[in-house]
C-alpha cells in the first residue's frame, strides 16, 4: 500500500457525498402491527411492557402518537423508531388491543444491560498499558441519565516507562423530568510522570498534577421530541495544573489556572437500526478565556463537527463520514490546542505526533455485515487530517492513512461495540493495531 502525505484533492469527496445524500429520505421498515385493523378510531390508552428499569415517562416523551387522538400507523411506527434510537432496547414492537370498544396501544420492549462494573486492562497502539476499573450506568434511575466513574493506572513502554493515575466522573442528564432542559457534569484528576516536549525538542521530565471540573446546561428547541433535534448549551470549566520538575526545564509550558466559558449548539438526527445507524449529526462550540474572568490565560477556540451515517445497498451496509474543523489563536498552559494521530483521530500515525492551533480532519468508513453473522461487520477506512500553526497553513497539505477493521455489536449491552482496526503508516512502514469497546464516531 502506498499512501503518502501530500496534496489531498480526495478530501473533497465527503462534501459531494453529503450533497447527494443530505436530502435523501431515511429508509424505514413498516412491519405489520398486530391489531392494526382497529386503527380507525381514537387511541384511548397507551401503555408499555417489558421496561423493568426504564420509566414510562422517558418512553412516552419519544412518542408521536398521543392518547385521545385519531390512530395513525405512521405515528406509531415513528414511535417505535424513536424508542430504538434511545439505545436502551434490544427490540421494540407495538400492538393494538380492543377492550370494550376502546383502542389500547401497547409498546413491548426488551431492555439491554445498563449497569456495567468492569475491570479495565488495555494496551494502546503506542505501547501504554492501562489497568483499573470503571463503573458505567447508561440508564441511571431509569431516566436515561448516564453515569461513568473511571479509575486507572497508565504506564508507557509496556509497563516499563513513565507512569501515572487518572480518575474521572461524568454525569449526563439529557432532560430534567421531561422539561426542555438538561445538563452535564465532569470532573477529572490526573497525576503522572510526563515528558515536556514540542516539535521534536525535549525540554524536561516532570510530575504533572492536573484537576479539572466542567458544567454545561442545555436547552432543547421548541417542538423537539425526546432527545432528538436541535439543542443549545452553555457552560464553564476550570482546570488547575502544577509541574514538579525532575530534570530539565518547562520550556514553553507553564502551570496555573485556566477558566473558560463555552456556548454552542447541536442537531441530532441519528436513527438506530439493529446493526447500523442512519441519519446525521452536526454542531459547534465556542470557548473563550480571558484574564478578566480570573484565569491565567487568554484565548478563543472554535470547534465544528459533522457526521453522516448513510445507508448503502442492503440492510447491513453503511458509509459513515466524520468531518472536524478546529480554530484557535492559542491554548492554556503553553500547549497547543490540537494534536493528531492515534486511534481516535488519525489511525496509523503515532498519537500526538503533530500539534497545532488549527485542525482539519475527515474520517471515512465503509462497513458491510457478514450475512450469516449480522452482528459482525468488516470495514475499510481512510483518515485524512493535519494540524497547523497560525502562520503556516496549507489546507491541501494533509496526512493520509488507511486500513481495515472489524466491528462486533454487543447486543445485550448499551453503547458497546468491539472495535478492531489495522492501519498502515507508510512513513514508519508499520502496521498499527487498535482495539476498543467504542466506535470511532
């Protein structure tokens, strides 16, 4: 395989694909609903069955068909899809019941496993060992709240190099009791041995101690149903960082306190099928820090993100595309705002190999299911991206990497897919593997 770094005219391909597919209607399977012959009158009652954990009100806010209104098969089917889009259920069905000439609509669901305390042990593509534990609850209190607590030790060079500890807590509330408001909280503590280096220049060895906390309040736009559609958010984050030098100097880096405010929006229109996704997502945010806010740093940052999940021929094929653009003037602590490389950004390139204050990134994946084992899908992918300094921008100068992979849908667990990728780096003449329990995007 010969993939080189150079002028990247193929980077425009996702733009044309979006233009061709953005206005295509989403495919929808309208299976027969038992008792649909009675759907010629008002729905007197809507009820749910099989939801041992998920509360009725969480499911009810996803419905399009309402009580005391004329029955509509299309609205009932839309409700089935909206419930599947929550990611909480292995299957969702509906049926009509006629009781004393009154029409009852019942949704029958099979829940996934929401509570998952798991030990963590992994090796990154850069040879960093990570082991610890994580508690993940994707349907906390049955209200679709997400709680994640992680504690792990990380050590470079296959357990022989620099070591450190990372602890984090994340809590997300999509909507408060059916209102238009939601929130997210996040806190992270990190203490590790680190090397201070930039642009290939090593400045020193240090013990880094970092503490960060963030808060966001979101509001769903009028007319939105459940957790799909347009939402806005605003929030703030604060981070303290200290360096204890063991040798050398801090170079361009500095410790201190960073306080920033952030605002943005998101549009979520992603539909969940049994083994694939359909639809799109896009959003953007602006973060600003200024010494007038009591921070030690002043900067501004703009991030834009778009994703398309395009159904291809057959029920198990997809073309998934992600595009990111990041712009900033500078970053706190003497760092740069963006880095590129690694399994979550540009597969095949060593993590953090290049840094800058401007980011461009496009990820393209073509996935196809195995006929006899639909939970397994093979894929080919191409990652294209680069980072730039403000005075050295050439958008046609991109890093290009490609590879193959497998996906295994763990149907009983929420938000869990086994991901295996093999990416080729032509500069290092090296094949790099990536293993994870989360999708690329």
